[in-house]
C-alpha cells in the first residue's frame, strides 16, 4: 500500500495551515512545503468542499482551517479526496476465490482494524502536539 501524492500533500497542507494559525496564501504555503502554489490550489478544492479549510479571495486572501485542529482527522482528509486506504481488496469485500479458505486474510483484517482504529482517527491537533502514540 502506498499513500498517493494528493493525500500526502493534502495532509501536509492542512497541517501547515493549522500550524500557521492565521490566513495563509498558497505562495507562503508553497514556499514552506516546497510545492508549487498552483498544485496547492488544486489540492485545496476538495478540502474546502469538505469544510476542512476555507478560503478568502483577493490580494490579501488565503486559506485557514474550516474546523478546529481537534475536529479534523486523517479519515476526513481521505474522504475529501474520495480515497480509502486498505491493505487488500478482500477486506474491502471484493470478490476473491479464496475468501473462505485464505488463512492470510486474518492478517489483512488485523491490519485493517489497526488502520481504522489507530491511524485514521489521528487529528491535526494530535499531530501538532506530537501526541501520536503507537497502538
């Protein structure tokens, strides 16, 4: 499993906006994140539509959080981009010929449960406060 670029950069963008704790434009964000402002504007659309960030237009415009850092978690960022993390297709309920006899499935189910319970609920506040404890 590899987390795609828009999820990685979208998370970094939300963290940077939360860290700034003020209205921040894409030029400032791009400079601090080493990402083009144009790409950040593209990433911002789904985040804004999901209510995770909000924008102010104009010369003094930029982005700020749409919710408190404690209310935004990794699951919400994935959902904003229409993404779902999973280890294998079988735990997503997709058809598999070995579904009933695969002994490895219990490993994938355990990893999926760990992902759902310990990774996806991590909030931006947890990240800012370095309060991410291993399960």
